[in-house]
C-alpha cells in the first residue's frame, strides 16, 4: 500500500505499508536497478513499512506525467496487489480525468471500476458494494433487520426495495459476504 509519495525531481520517495515476508521483499528491492536506497521498519511479524528512493523508470515517468494536469488528484493510498495490479482513487474535473486516461502509456491497462461523487469516509472501509447492495443494507438497518435481537425482516426490506424476498435476501447475503471479506483483509490472522 503506497501511503505517501513524492515524485518531484529525478528521484521518487515512497512510503509503503507491506503485508508479507520481509526477506524476499528486501532481496527484490536490493536487486532492483531503479532503487537508490531503502529502509524497512517492522510493524509485526507479517507487516512492515518501507521507505525507498528510486530513479524513476520510463513507464513511471509517463504514468506520473499523465496525472500532473491541473484538475486531477490521486487520493492515497494506492494499493499494489501481487498480480501487478494497482488500485487507486482519482478525483477531478470530468475533462481532466478523461485526458488523464488518454495520456496513460499503452503499457498501463486501465479499468474504471466506479464513477461518482467522492466521499473520503468511504475510503476508510470500502468493501466494494454495488449501489443496490448499499441500498439493501441501508434499508435493512433502518428496518432493524440487524438489531439484536432481530426485529426487522427480509420481507420488510423487500417491500421497501420493491423486489422479491429472494432478491432482497440475495442482495443482503452478497453485501454481508463482501463486508466480512473486506474486514478480514484488514487484519492478518494466524
């Protein structure tokens, strides 16, 4: 997870939070031609911070350049997944965002997952629910479906959503599964 970065001048400085084995990561950084210097700080036995300085590779130069125009902001953190995919939130004016997408190098494949108003609170915990799943969960909370003991019913949720009981139940199950999976990804369990 890229927590913060500075891409001014010829070198980049990055602070990353990493979950995984330190030694293979340390070896990969030491072998990378672009890495000038790095330091690893242990958080616990499965996670650590890395501060690194690098000479900017050409693909990074072109990628970072695409995000420089006025009217575009990259909102940290940027998450790097093991399969080479990076997920990030970009905000800005419609035309500037479109120009940014068009300016990215051909080597960078882009998938836009969501378009809409930005709410910083969502980035604190975002399980990736669809709009309909969010609506179903919100309706269920308002109907006391999640009260202990449960006072609401799936039928009440379905009535409010204007769908069948089975459809409402499926929306809730999928939303619950996504929330629990996202929560578990926040923690490293033994």
